[in-house]
C-alpha cells in the first residue's frame, strides 16, 4: 500500500472535529452515490485508510503513564498541557520533548432561528441559539494509506468534493469546508526494526499483542432510514501505543448496522517508534 500526505486548507469553521472514521464515512458515501462498489470487501481487507486531521509535522502525545516521559516532579503539571509531539521526536523515542500547540480554538457563536415558511425571524419570538465552532490555528494535514484499486488523483478529487460540500455537523449551513493538495515533499515515515507503534486515528484493535490506550464509544446513525440508530462501537483513541508485528496499519472494520448493511472503519495507520524509554509490556 502507498502512504501519502495531504495539506489541508480550511475554507470555513467546523462544527465537528474531523476524525478518520468520519472522513471515511463521507468518502464511502460519495463512492456509493456513484454506484462504485470498491468498498464492498472492506470488512475483510481495507483498500483505503485515513488519519485524523493533524497539525503539520506533529502527532498527538502518546497514551502512556506519566513516568514514561521522564519529566521532573515539579514539571508534571505543565507537561500535562503539552498534547503534541513532533514526528521526529516521537520516532526517536524522545517522549519528554512534547509541545503545547494551538491546534484549534473552540468558540460559541450566537445564531437565530429562521422560519422555513417566511425565511425570516419570527416577529413576536426571538429564538437565538448557540453553536460551537472550531477554527484551526495552525497548518493542518492528513495521511492516507491506499492500495492500487485507487489512484492518488481520484482520492484528491473525492476529498476536495467532500470539502466543497461541507463536512460533519452543520455542513448544510456551510460548516466544514476545506481544500486539499498533495504534499510532494513527503516520502513516508522513517522505518525501524521495532515492534512499537503509535496509531494515527481511532482503531478497533485486531492483531495487536499489547497496547496502552484510552477508549471512546461511537453511537452512529443512518442519515435516512426506518432504523436510524446503529450499533455502538468501542474505539481505542488516537495515539495508542501498541506492540505488533504489522508494519503499515492495524485494526478492523466493523458491521454496525441493525437491519441493513453498514460498516465503520476501525483501521488506523501506524507509525514506528525506535524504542520506548520505559517498560510497559512484559
């Protein structure tokens, strides 16, 4: 499989923080709208895997006990605020060099409800509501791993189509718009003879010997269906530290539909780490 990096230019604020499973869902939707069935075997083997939106050159701080970062007792409070680490420092195992980055900012914006009959605000009732918006404050990127059933150009076109139509919550009012371009300078991550890796997105573990991670639960919904709710799926959060013999990705896709077919991507691209400064696995 081939790993590429896309530079992302936001064209609006976002109402949902772009995650790999959501990006895959939008990508799959546009394929099936075109009656393209290349994802029909995705439950058995992935043909394309996305990362979360990430700060360019950085990843989330590894999910490890605090003692693994080798920080002094009087520095621990400040260190907890440092949520990112450069790719170079991560791969070299220099985990104490985490940084505090202003990746995005959340703000509450007051809006007013509009009557769908008159297309104006109600004359007698003022109906404001607040909406949380996400504004990215630094250069952002995304990594994509894909096989030869896709071409780089068509992936780029699909992502730009998603970005043009809007992504996630409140896309109907213009939220979540972006453009992508290929980073031609990216030649892949450094490789090592190691069994330690970090995940670039949420994952449903499969083929993992040992792992250190946090979890969250996805409660999916069908866009239009007689059965709107999907089965909940438990994910390991991004930046999990895993021990595995796999070299490119880990995880599996999950069928989370009730009475009709549905699947969610639980695959994650992984990046090798030369060594860990602490022993967490037997």
